[in-house]
C-alpha cells in the first residue's frame, strides 16, 4: 500500500495586497487501491487541491507527502520520478499533442522515462486495443471525437501504471453515455492496485467511488 497525504495544506492567492484563501488546514490520506471523489461547487478550489496533490502546484502552508516523503523536499530527479511514475494525471481537456499520432500520445510517458521505443509502442497499441481504438493508432487527435480523445488521455496517464490516478473533472465536457464509459475506464486502474482520486461536480460520478469527500469553505470533509 502507498499513501499520498495532505498535511495541513493551505493555499492563499494574492492580488496586490488582497489575500484570498482557497484551502485551509486540510489533512487527509489517500491510499492506493481505493477510490475517492472530491466534490464541491465550482470555485471552491477542487482543481487547486488536485494540482497540489499532483505536485504541479505548491501549497502556501503545509506539505504533500508520498510514502512519508515530502514533495517539497524532493530533488529534481525524485520529483521527475514522482510525476512520471507515481501519479497519472487526467484533466477536463485531453491536452493531446496534435502533431503526434494517437499511439505516440499514449506512449509519451514511456519515452520520457527512456523505455525502448518498440516496447513502448507495443504497450500503447495494446492499451488502444483495450478501448477499441487500435484502428486509430496512426491517426491524429483532431480526427477523434471528444470521448475518444479523453480515452487516449486516460491511456497516456495509465501507461506507466502509476500508484495514483488523479482526474480533475474528467467528464465535464462529455455527455452522459461518454461520461459513464470514461469512469469505467478510470476504474480499470484499480485492478492494477492504483488509487483513484476524481474531482467532479457530478453526483453520479461521485457515487461510484468508495469514499466521497466534499470541499467547502476551504475544508475537506468525508461524507
């Protein structure tokens, strides 16, 4: 079991001398192999919290720990390892690289960690086959539908089998049927022992997670 822990996390934004607090004293531990939903109305700081968990934003106070190791104290090599192997990130927008083919987008994280090209390519094609997109492997992202693009983005995040899959409003731009299939795919990561953390304003998504948390007035509370 691996742990991703928020330890007294606070986040304050400044505009000139005006301070706006978004997160306040949040302490919570996420375990690999379990699923979590973070809910709350728009503007409560869900994306900020997810970015801090992922190590792509820093808190104003407190720290994020992965297996008791502070992200803030990691050297550059450790931080790169965390971003490329420990966490997989999925956003509301797919953020695929339009100049690359679909299969190249999926295998990107493998190439970043210097996995042999042929090995990475085969794994990417296998993943695309898993979601019925093998015939799109040599296409470019703009030729895909929104739901297909989001599946490719999830496969990219799953490629290195991270310990935690973090998805920030992954179904926000999709219709009901596509949204349900995206959550199905995200939950597949748990078969590999991953922790799944989803932020969403959609109650139907939240109800599918084992644990449901709500972010309100800067606090994270388990429901």
